[in-house]
């Protein structure tokens, strides 16, 4: 059974969504992310993916107080990312209730630091964020695309001990155009033992079922829920 991981993206303390990582496309869905988190918890979901969009834009953790509210007032297992550039940022995230953290840009720009996180905090608590456009790694809140090919990038970190990776296809994120199933199959074929979390493009429960059918371990979804394409009752049924 595929693991369902709803996303809450935070900007200015509010629950928002962007399209393809473009900050000019910000749309506010709730002034209170905790209210949204409790809805997911009420469906029986166990996980939550929280992104600090303010942090991603400026390069340091910003919305840790919101993280603390979410972790203190729900039992959800939260993974937190966005702007984590230093060991202190990671400490702040864990101190405020994150169970896991996601490092993306830092894994590209400071691989020795990211590897130090793996060694200090453990591979079970550090997720590799592999955001990509046209199978090339993108960084800094998707404001820049590198020349690094996606799968060799993940393979390199798998050799260093990474167990979990979130792979977001930027071209599909927020577009409700369906997930990059062929890409995820390719990653799974290259790295069958890695815990692959698909992200970007999910438009319906049907998309999640398609990912489950090809044995993708987990999926992050956001806009499809916020726009009403995935209903709370769908999540209750799917989480059984």
C-alpha cells in the first residue's frame, strides 16, 4: 500500500501553494496550517510534508514556530524542508518537532555538509530532496536548474547512505497534469532499494492508485486536495 503524505507549504505562516515553484503564483488556501493538518490527521493519515517556502527563498529556516504548532498539536510524523542550509537549521527543525528533514539545495551545493547530517542525525531522519526539471537537478526553491543529471545524483547519495528520497518533477508540480510515472519507474529500476517518495502533478486519487500499481512506496500530494480534486473521504478510504 502506497504511503500517503499530504503537503502543507508555508509562507508568512499561512498554508499556500505555488505553481512550478514560482513565487509569483502564490495562492493562500488557509490562514491556519494547523487546521489543515488536523483534517488530515482526522482521516487517519500518519505523515505530513511541510515546506518552509520563506526559508527556501532566503536560505535559512523561518517558519519553525508554525512547525512547532503542528508537531505539538497533532501526532503526525512530520518531515520538514525548505531553506535548511546549516547544521543549526536542522537542529532547530528537530527541536521544533520535525521527525525528519529534507535537504535539497544543500546536497548539491555542500555535499560534505549534507553527508555530515547523515552521519550525525542518521539516514532514517534525513531525506534527500531531488527536485528536477527535464531530469536535471534544480535548487534554491527551484529558482535555478543545474546540469547535474537526476538519477546519478540520487545514486551517488545512495552510496553515501541515503535511504529516502523525495523526487519532485518541477514541470508537473502544481499543474494537476499527472505524476511522472515513467520517471519514477526508471528511478526504481536503477535503485530498487531506495524509499522513493513521488511528488508533483498528482491530480486525483486515480493518479495515486497508478503510482501504487507500479510499486512506488510513497506519494506527496497537495494542490489536488486544496483544489477539491481529492476529497477527505477519498483519503479515508485510501488510508485503510
